[in-house]
C-alpha cells in the first residue's frame, strides 16, 4: 500500500476502524461489559485499601533509605526529615538547600490523606473519622515542625511562625492517629457483626493466627512490619471473625499508644533520641497493619460482592457479579 492510499484509507471510516481494531483502540470507546462491572468496582476498593497499607508499610523505610542515599544524618523524628539536608549543607547551614526526603515525606502523606478522604466507610461515623484523618494527614505535611539544627539560633524572623506550624503539625498527627484508632476500635467491626456479610468467614480454614488469637493479634499490632509478611508467606493470617475483631482492638490501642508515647517523650523530657524515631515508625506500621488486615478480611468475607449481587440484575435475573464470577 502506498502512503497516499494509506492516508486516503485513514480519512474514511473503514480505514479508521481498521486502525483502531489493529491497535485495540476500538475498545476505548466501548463501555465496560456488564458482567465485568461488579468485579471492577470491587477490585477498585481492594486496591485502594492495599495501596494505603503498602504506602504506610514502606513509608518509614523509604524515608530512611533516601536519607542514607543523600548522606543525611539519622534524625530523631520522621518529622525532622521534612528539613533533612545532606551533612555538608547542614553544617554550612545552607538554606534553602536540597531537601530530598521532603518530597517523599510530603508525597506519601498527601497520598494517604487523599485516599482516606476518598474512601467510603461502612457507616456514617467511619466516613467522618476517615475524612478527618485524611485532612489531618495533609496538615502534617503542609505545616512543618520547628527544626533548630537548620535555622539560625538568634534573630530568625520566622521563628514564632514556625512554632505555630509545629503545634499544628503535632496536633494534626495526634488527630490522625486518634481517628484511625477510633475506626479500628468502633467502626472496623461493622462488617464482622453483620452475619450476612461475614458468613463466608465461618467457612474458612483456621490458621495459626486463629488458634493463637491473643499472640497473633499482639504480634500483628505491635510488630506489623515483621508479622504481616511472615504470616502472609506462611499462609497463617487470620481467617476467623473473632481473630479479626481482637486484632483490630490491639491495632487501635497500638496506633494511639506509640505516637502518644513519642510525643510525651519529647514534650516532658525536652529531649530527642532515636527511640522516638522507632516509636513513630511502629505507629505508622500499625496504620499499615489495619488496612492490610482489613483488606484480608474483606477479600475473604466479600461484603461488597454480596451487596452488589442484589443490584442491577442482568437480563434473565442474573446479577452483575454472578455473571462476573461465573455464578
């Protein structure tokens, strides 16, 4: 085919349709088939929950890794990484300098904040708490803490303003973890209490976590960065209603206790050490544990699938998800 003929064919409907068909672009103009729509909705929710879980799980490790790569001294708080400078720039008090960890610190917090605000909870109070937590996460990123190692010790014109920012920063962090603790304590069991939505859990095989609910729940809540991968790869994550409920209670307690302890250490002693950094990391990991465990529960119990099955039946009485899953 000559170039002129190809151009002529492209100008006609037949030529354009042939091009679309050959590249798969014709599918872009077609709506999602009805038998795939339900699964599409469910998978979107699953990815949103897993996304929050994995971002929080990797957050402390990536911040430390980027800091190490740029020769930034270990800070005594993750909030200090907002102003993390390479050692040479910090010694010379170069401001503004290159803050490589700030991009990741703020980016992760904005992502988590937006996800929390967009996620639709299973009851009204969960919605309110998640939106509040999302706004608080963004405020933690927007309002930095006071960082005395960077600014001049005397005659810094914005010192008072940054002290105000620090109070907003710490207050927002407390609101974030408090809201998530309340979600874990009071709202996370909504899907467990509804026997219709959680009936599938009764059919699951018991795992080590279910046979040792106290130990496994403590392990998941207090050492999530180790517990979640180990239990996942050994196929011993919880499967039973009571185990999930107990784990959510422990996670809620840990989610409030670790950040609060870190804050009390810095406020009452006016000192900072690496214990604060560790406590903050574990606090973030408990946040990750909640979302990863919640994803696990809802994958097993499938409440969203069951809710959609009663909606939008296809011709012949078959629901969207019946068709999607071959039911």
